[in-house]
C-alpha cells in the first residue's frame, strides 16, 4: 500500500514540475511582447485561458476577450 502511495506522490511531483516548466517557458514566450500578442501565441500552442491569465497576470475574462477578438478578426480576413 505504501508503495502505491509512493508512486502516486511521485506522479504528482512530476506533474507539478512539468507545470512549473510550462509556466517558465510561457513567460519566456511572453517577454517583450504585448499582452494581445502573448495571449495569441500562448493560445496557439494550446494553453488554456486560466494558465495564460496566470502567466500574463490578468483575468480569464481578459484572455477570453483577447482571444475572441483574434478569432473574430481572423474570420473577417478569410
């Protein structure tokens, strides 16, 4: 039983570390870019609104607005 718990704990630790790596990489992508451009890039690589908001230090609603505007603009151009 202790061994199963140990594997579960190790799995959680791995996920926590991967999450940290993801956030550091996202911060590097966002460096020296506008919030709109950063949100667009991070959304394109598949990050969810909550994660993007955390990285850019803003709200989910702001990210949703920025990415909705980008989708609307993209549809209008095509």
